[in-house]
């Protein structure tokens, strides 16, 4: 009876979010199957969270192609930053092209935005003296859980992700003014950080993977608007599935696990979290701090993805939204291209607070959220990995005073100095 219920529920879940007719004159816009599955996982958080009705900032999702709007302008009107090593030719053609012997670029808009499009258009029309026209039809967009948009170039087939300013997102991740404005410097910092990670993260012996941010556009004025682009070449391997952490924090994800993946439905949720998810996350963040000297500004479950390969859950964790990372100057300054990211971002010295909040917005059972062993397993994995990389004997002091059982806080205030090989972490997990 239980198996029948799981399969039936999963079929209903997928039928509600199936890829229907596109907006492009009735033609279907096809996606690789694992990209479509990824988008369905992204939507679970928005479409089935109990708070969605009460919280108006969360927009329910539907898996359909949206006609993306953009305009074209000469490249000299913007600051453009590109990681050549991370940019595929077919994606480059979607972003940069030649027109009348001159290099032009395409500036994209978030399809949900109701605030920034007209402001940005007015800025460029005034600064260029050109009547820049909105265009659409070449690019299909698919909404994710928040403001990033998966883009397919219908001319070349290129697949990538675009992030732009918007006053509406799918999830609870909002700015202080109720919007999500992407500033140009922030977009550029993501590209620089992507380049930094590529050159400094070891190719073997790590749990951490990252989604490259290959390009950014920025206005050349105090208006300070930006657009950033992330490569989705990782989806071209059809044997790999990427699952956002927040989808694992939802009971409906278990139903999907049972339908599309081998042996992935956990029989014991506490053991699943204690022995797998928490440990994998702890090690990945240990790689982030130890190898790269980077700490997340908002390390919640939106930024992390589990990786399933050939139907089996791996120990790898993918990190996205690289512009959220803060450099630890004592480590980063000694790395290749470290000076470049330090010039963009505020940094911390040899003492910092590391907070990881994967349970934000989740609906996990209390036996997981309030289970001390789940927190301890992730914290220990983090400490062990950082100790191994930095060759430090890390200890920690426990602090339960803040009452943060609903959050998973990895060790805080890691003190790095040259005085001793024994360092102390104030632990909040």
C-alpha cells in the first residue's frame, strides 16, 4: 500500500508540473530530461510549502517556457567581464555578437520584474542617445525557485542561467526594500570568484563542486545595475541529476526520489540526515573555507545542490550563487587571483563567524530539525576537513544559549594565527 501511494503521489506531482505548450506559436521548447527534473525539484519548495498562501512574496511555479525580453546595445556602453576558460562558444554567441562591424551585447530582463526594466531602458536610452527596442522570441526562459532564470537559445540550443534585478521572486529571499536588485559590482564579483575557485580548488580529494559564473554586464554609471550569467554545461551529462537542498527538505521530494532514482528513498530520515546530508555539507564547506578561504554570507539551502550520478547519491555538493561568498583575507591573499576578489568584496581577517542555515523555510519533521546528532555530524565533518587542509588541531566550545536548534550552525569564530597549531572554534551547532 505504501509503495502504491508513493508512486501515485509522484505521478500526480509530475503531471501538475509537466512541460506544456510553450508560448512560441504552439511549439514545444524541449529541455534535457535532467534539466527538466532539476526545475521540477526547484518548484517543489514554492508550490508545496504550507506558507505559500499566507506569504505573498512566494510565487507558485509552473514548468513552461516564457518569452524572455532583452535589448541589444554596443559593447562600449557597458562594462563586460568574461571568464574565457568557462565560456563555451555557443553560449558566447547568445551574449556577444557582431553587428555592422561592431561588437554588441544582449541585456536580459527578469521575466517577473515589474520595477527595474523601464528604469534600465531609460538609463541606456539617455546615456547612448539611441532608441533601444525591446526584443523577444529568440530566448525561452524557465523560472527557478528564486530569481535566476534558466535560458535556452532557440537558435543555437545553448543552455545557461541568467540573473537580473527583480521586485518579485519565487522564494522568501528578498532584499531590504522587498526587491532583489542585482548591482553591477555584485555581478562582477561572482565572475571573479568563479575564476578564483577554478584556479584554487583542488581537482581531487574534495566534496565541493561549483557552478561557474562565466560573464557579467554592468552599467557604466552610478545607476549600478548588472546581469550575471551561469553556465549549465554540467547538465549535458545525462547521467547526473542535481537536487537543490531545499527540495530534500520537503516530504514530496521523497516521492520523487522513489520514482526516478535507485535506492534513494531514506528508510530512516534521521539517519539519512546524520550520516549523509549533514556530513556531505560539512565536508563541502570545509573545502570552501580550508582550500579557498571563502565563507558564505547566506549559507542556506538555496545555494547548495546534492549530486546524484547513475542513480546513486554521491558525496559531492554543488555550490551556486558565488557572489554571496566573503573572502578571509589571511587565506585568500596568498592564493592565485586572491587580490582580485579582495578588491571587490569586504573581507574578514583571521577571525570570522561561519553560519550555515540549510533548514531555512523547510518543513522537515522535528525529529530532524531538533536532533542534536544531526547538527553534530555536520559540525564534526566541517571541523575535520578544515583541520586536515589547514593542518590545524581544531577544538571548539559549545554555546547553546542562542536557542538555535532550528538552524544548523557550523563552527564559528575560527581563529587562525601563527602562534600555535591548536586553534579554537566557538561552536553554535
